[in-house]
C-alpha cells in the first residue's frame, strides 16, 4: 500500500540559538519529546525547512528536529553569506546536538541536505544512528556543470534553460554560475530580484514529474527566492567549500553506518549516477531507485519511500537498543 505523509502536526518548541559569528539559528521540535531523535536537513543551500518535513516521521516514535541553516529562512541574519561555509554549517549541527542534549541521532535530508548530512557524518560519525538521504548531491564539478551549463539538464529542458540565461550577455552565458553569482552579490536591487526568481524557477521546473505539485511560493516570495539563489550560488561558486570528491574519498569514515538512499530515476537536478557511485563505495548503504519520480521530496513515490524508510529505521534503532 502506498504511503502518504504523516498527519499535520504543530511543533512543541521553537527557538533561536545563538552560534558563532553573529548568527542565530531557528530550531523547532515536534513529535514525541522522548522519541528517537531525528534531524532533517533541508535543501538549497538556502531553502529553509518546511512544515511538511516533519511529516516524513511517525510523531509517536520520533523527536523531530528541523532548523533553518545559517543565513536563510527564519535564522538571522537572512539572507546572509557572511561567515557561511560548509565547515561552519557542520559545526552548527554539532552545536544543536549538544544544546538539545542528544547523544546520537538519525540524520536525514534531501538534495543539498544530503551533502551536508554526509559532511557532518564524516566529521562526527560516532553521533549518528543512521542516514535517510533523498536525491543525492556530492558537490562535484560534474554536478555543477550538469545543472548550469548548456550540455546538462538544459538538453532535456531547452525552453526553460533559454529563460534561465536570456538576461545574461553572450559572454556570461558561457559561465552562467559565475554570472549569476556576480549579479546576486551586486547592489542592483532590481537585477538581484529578477535573478533570484529566474534561478529558483529553473530549479523548480526541473524538480518534478508531477507538475500539479509545483508550488510557486519560493519563486514568488522575494525573501525565499533571494535566500535560495544567493546562498546556493555562493556555495556552488566556491565548490561547496570542500575538495573535489571529498565525500567519496572519506566514505570509509561512515561506511559502517546504515543508510537508506532514495533517488528518482528521472531526477534532473541530482543525477542518479551520482547516488549509484556513492552506494557502490558504501557497504552499509541501500539504494532505492524510484521508477516514476523526479527530484522533489513531495512526489507520491518519494513520499511513500521516505515514510517507509523512516519506519524501517525506527524499527532498526529500537531493535538495536533492546539488543
């Protein structure tokens, strides 16, 4: 039987946690305060967490922790790329874990959230009970080229790609990622807003096979769009602040941690071949290929797979406790 999201629930606690370099992180908790701690890492970078991210997890079994990564969403200041890099995001997660008094937790996420989850795991493997990762992104040059240059996803969506690059000069169109980054960091407010919307629309149009599920909220909300575009371009122009193939080169540090990896066969944002390459090198990871799904976390097959994975992980963690 196909699964749907768990029922809508409210958070039982919301707060802002002060971390280094003048940032405050928005953190919320929902579900069972005495349940299995699970952290969900949102996409982007800069996407912010959603109320529906709580709904991947059985609220009677899980203590669900969401937060807006530094510089985006309800965290402050926002949007901000100041003191914002991979090392600092990983450190923020560890500060949250310690602040909440959690010894170990299940770490989950989608898209960019998988990159961050894996980077955190490499640094803090002993704090992780398991992973659930949806739509794997490893921050490689191949992946940036696929997303933003003319010979990648653009070949499948040529009409959308033309819209994405139409306001760039011929020279800028040779390197859209650099061009967008320059515009988004400029003082031209009109150009910044237009570029933010175009950036978010391009990714949104690639994200799902179920177009009735497309929400334009992130494109239409100037703050959300700017967070997503400015912070994503900041990370991608800086190669996510990690060495090429950093995650694959360090996979042995997490190879004993169980992982369920979910990936749509028709994911046009994050390529299936990247998830497959990861799993080939990760002894305890299982890859579930969804035959009729794209990139979005809220397509029917993806919801079904993620909710089932969270139940499987809860059973596995509970059995290990008893053992």
